[in-house]
């Protein structure tokens, strides 16, 4: 991709997808804690199931990639960690693309 606008668009799109999945997993954890504190089963909570549906493609992919030694209850944590590392990597890639194009980060955020 030679055009900085196209490169930034694709990188920002990937970053957005990662952010949605990260927020879904974080929200799922918060709802789980709140449901457990109120004595409910988290799996019966509508908000928990909705957030689980959003994060499901990512957790299934991590389940396929991890060995069976990793317990199912640890897969969401591994997913969150991998998504966070991916988010940081994409953020640095955006900064690298901006600097490579001769733009400052502030100027780069205005490129559409």
C-alpha cells in the first residue's frame, strides 16, 4: 500500500476490531464479577451472553491455537492478552507508518 491514507485506514480498521473484542472481553469479565457478587450464575445473564457472543470468534480461534493443556476457563484470559498485544502492535504500526510518511503523529491523525 503506497498511499498513506489507505494504509492508515486498514490499520485503523484492524485496531477498531481489536478494540471491540477487547472491550467485549473486559465487559464480560466485569459482568461476571457483578453477577457472582449478587449470587447469580453469569452464564444466565443476558449482558454476559451478549458480550460472550461478540468475543466468541476470537476465543474460539485462541482455543484452536492453544494446546489442550490450557484449561477452557483460561482461554478468555489468553485471548485478552493476545488481543492486547495485537492492539499495541497495530498502534506502533500506525505510528511507524506516519513517521515513515514524514508526518508527525498529530498530523497523521488528521489524515483521512
